C-alpha cells in the first residue's frame, strides 16, 4: 500500500495539533477543540502513524492488533460524539480520517507473500494475430 494515506493523515493531524495548541483563536482552528484530552488523543494517533511510516510491512502482529483496536475505538467514539453533538466538526473529520488510515494499515497482509504469475509463451513462439 502506498504511504500517501499515512503521510497525509499524519500531516493533517500534526497541523491540527500545532494549530490548536498555539493559535486557538484563529478562525479555522475554532472549529476544533483545544482541550487537553483532544491533544493527548491527537498525539497518540500521530505516534501510531509515525511508527507506521518508519516501519515496513509486514508489521508486528501485536502492533497491528493494538492499532486496529485503537482505530475501532476512535471511530466508535467519534460516531457516538457526532450523534450526541459533543464534538467539533474539524475534530470529527480529522479523527475519523486518521482512524480509517490506521485501520486500513492494521488490516495489511504479508507483503512477502509471492503469488506466481501465469507462464505466458514468449513473443517468438506465440502471436495472437497469426493464431
């Protein structure tokens, strides 16, 4: 899997964490909460994404299990917070996107699994236009 999903999720989370910490009264960051619990959650998710960026598949099964459990927990909590209208819109979007990115990488299969390709005849012996 391309690391683009992980990189973009990581960048958005870091920008949101830095913006809400240092510029909480900026109009764009008013759409996100600057409470310490959200900051800790952003830091935890950013650390998981960073570990996924620096490691290569196949990752350790225990790390994938913990990342998948955290991803499911965040998605469930965000869904509950949306339905009870207790979460800011920018937090809802960023946390859902990051949790999905972590969940997708937690579902990876072994990349060293080699699937043999079918043997095709060489171009010297087979021409589909002539046959």
